C-alpha cells in the first residue's frame, strides 16, 4: 500500500497542482489527506488535487513522489481509477469515507 503524489504541473487558479492517490485503498487516501490538511472538497473521484506548496509536507508525511505516468499506471493497476468516460463533470463526494 502506498500514497502517491505526482509533480505539480497542472495550472489552475493561479497555482500549479499535483495529484494525490492511493495504489490500494480509497479509505487510506482519505485518512492520509485529512491527516495532512487536504480538504475533502479537493477529492475528485479517484484522487485529490493538491497545490504545489503541499508537496514537500506530503512527501515528509509518507507520500511517495512519482512521475505522472507512474502515478497513473499504479492507479489503473489498483482498480481505483475512474476513467474519463465515467466522470460526470463534478466532484463526487459519495466516495469520501465519513
């Protein structure tokens, strides 16, 4: 089991963003995100969008820093990936553990 974070290369809202995922368990992902100050609203079906300034603290907290291709490969292999064709255009909070 691992929490993975990729490089912050996605521009939005005047910042660069990275993706935070689990390669095995969505509950593990939510627990890690909550423990490191990532708000639930940042969850997008199978990943969290995290700002570049969070990268250092996420890695220090145990996330494995990987490239985007590696993150995607491992997310797909985990069975947790939500393909683009299945996305409805909004953040799905139903997968957030309460």
